[in-house]
């Protein structure tokens, strides 16, 4: 057992109000400069919908993530090369048909304000002059056809919802039911880089610029090493790596690591109005990562959960200390709200686990409205709720395609727990439903009350459990040989020249 620490996040979709405050806070801090106009490291998508960039989930088109071939993992990006993967990787540097173009995002533009201000007055044609949109990349006039939230709240067109790739496996009847419900309600999907445990962007990068910090798992780009090959953009199935057209470098969400290292939550987390975001650390077994990534799709979510270790287990604690994890990190892993949502309660799920990236951002799916009935003067919830769960919300198949690699039974278990928790809180408030539903869903009252606290009235320090990051310790460990040699009287400069 090789115990390591990884930062992790949970987004509770049942509470997201789609206000985009998270997106704006990130944009103001990190991508408010030339070449990054179209970059949204954090974006919020209306679902059902095509997302941003358009139809990013269509991996037949973009071929991001991993696939298992003859028991081994291979980047989907090189699928067209067959067994000649290395040749395919080389050729992809010069011809990559799966790389998203600027049209999949939107063309960065400004307006020709000079024409607006300087247009002469014409008595024969007194028409108010307009500021024509022009491209920030080419400087030529451009027609605006999209944006990062073009279909927000279906504002663009219902066609965006109909083209959602997650609808591909739904029957026509389920589609009709989906869009009947959507006339009343839809839900939001906020997205940032998942900082995957098995990150394909890191493996796809030919220059070694993309890397994963060993001490906390954050995926970053070394701007000095990046050569702008854009294999990281193509390799990421979530399309959360962007190409800066001005600098010729790749950029992505850095999880606000300078803020984390000073004990602050990332900007998008801190600014979240709906308080849907939770941050913490997880202890995991590094030796089982490959096994989890290679698991059959119907087991891959459970295999990822098996990676996560119990921070209260004495064996895990002992091994963690041997690996250099501090007592503080172990303590914060025990307090982590992410551990409770993901491992203890099993309510949070990874986004598209079939990509085999082992994402470390988990989502509590949206429960949405629960259908009620009226008997006489009594208005309440149907008693056969668990047996007819499909009738009370968006189709199970839709969410299974998003969060469980098509495993509908696992999806039902999550919704069953969420419904039981809602019924339990209703029983406490108005007392018209049996509290015994918790047992049927595999919950106890202590967990139910803790879940209610975390999702309703938790304070800042309960939602963001951030330990002191051990970057300075890692630096000291790297410097130990030099410090020892200096102490023993070695000439450090001469040793460096000799490669010592």
C-alpha cells in the first residue's frame, strides 16, 4: 500500500443556481488578458445542452481520454494509427483532425468603436452608425454565432438541448419525458479542470510541459517548456486545456494553488453564491491507480472509490507517515467533507468515468422536483417512491450516461439515498412521513443530520478543509543532499559542474 494525498472537490448540483459568479471571479483573476479572451477555466452549462466547447462530450468527434486495448490503456487520440501508436503520436503533431477549432468555442471579438465615434453625419442618410464586431485574432469583421453561455437557460435555442450527447442512448419516450420536464426545470453543470489522477493531458504532451504535482495532485503547465503542440488540448476529454493564441502556449485551471498554499480556497469556490462547492484532501493507494483505470466500465466508479483510503484506519495512518505525510494532513483528511460525500455516503460521482481519467472532481447529482400527490386535504409524497423512482425526475439513463458510465443501478442507489434524506428532513419538520426510509436507503440518522448540516448551514471552514500544503518540506527534501555537502565542506559549484 502506497499512501499518498490528493486534493479533491465536490460540487452539489442540487443547489447550483446558475449565476456564473464562479466563472466571473476566475475570469477576473486568471484570464483577463490578451490571448485568453475565450478561455473559461470555470464555466457553467445548462443541462440538457451541448456544453462549452460545443459537444465536448462527443468523443467520436474529439477522441479525448483513454481506451483499453488488449488489456492496456491507450490514448483515444491515437486510435486511428492502430498498433502504430508512436508513429500516430508523431504524425498527430503535424495533422490532428480531432483538435477543436476556434469555432467550437467562439471567436474572440471586440467592436469597431472608432467607426462608431468618427462616422460623419449624412443628412441624406441619417442612420445611427453601429460598432461592427471585429476579430481580436485577425482584426477582420466577424459574425457572432456563439459564446460560453450561448444556450444558457436554453436562451440560444431548444436545439442545443436536443443535441446533448448524453441523450444518445435514450429512447424516444424518454426524450419526450425529458423535454416535458424541461419546460418547467433544468439543471446546471459547473465545470473546472478535474485534476485527474490518470490525466491524459499529461501523457499526451510531447514536450513534458504538462505535469502533475506529486505532493497534492494538481495538474499544471510549465510555460517555459510548452511548445504549443496542443496535444494536451486534444487529449483532455473534458476540453479544459486551452491554447493561448497570443503567446502560443497552453493554459488551464491551476486550482488557484497560490491561494491554497496560503490557506485560502480557490476563487471560484470562495465566490460561490449557492455554496455548492466543497474542498478537501483524500488519501489514496497509488498502487491501485492503474487497476482502477483499466476496470470494466460497469465497475470503474467502484474501483475509483476503492482507491480512496479510510483516514481513520491505523494501517493507513502508519503508512501515510512513512511516506512523509504530516499529522496535520492526516487530520484534515479525516475532516474532509469530500471524503464524506464520496466515500462515506457515496453520494458524489465522477463526471464521465468512462474516459478512464479517474477525475478528482465529484458531483452530487440534482434531485430536482419530486412529484407529489393530493389525497383529500393531504398533500404529500407517494409511498411507492423507491419503486417508481424513474417517474419522479429526469430519466435515469441520462444521468447514468454522465456520472456512472451507463450503470443505471448505481445511479438509482444515489437518488434513493437523496430522496430518503429529503423525506427524513420532511418528517422532522412536519412529521407526516416515516423516518424508517433512511434504513431502507442504507443511511442512519447521524449521517443524515451531518449531511443536512454540510449542505444547508455549514460554515466556511466546514466546506473548505485546507491543510498547510507541504511544498516547503518537499523543497527541503530536494535540497538535503546539497545542504549535507555544504556542511561537509564540499564546493557546491564545483560539484554542480561535475554533475554531483
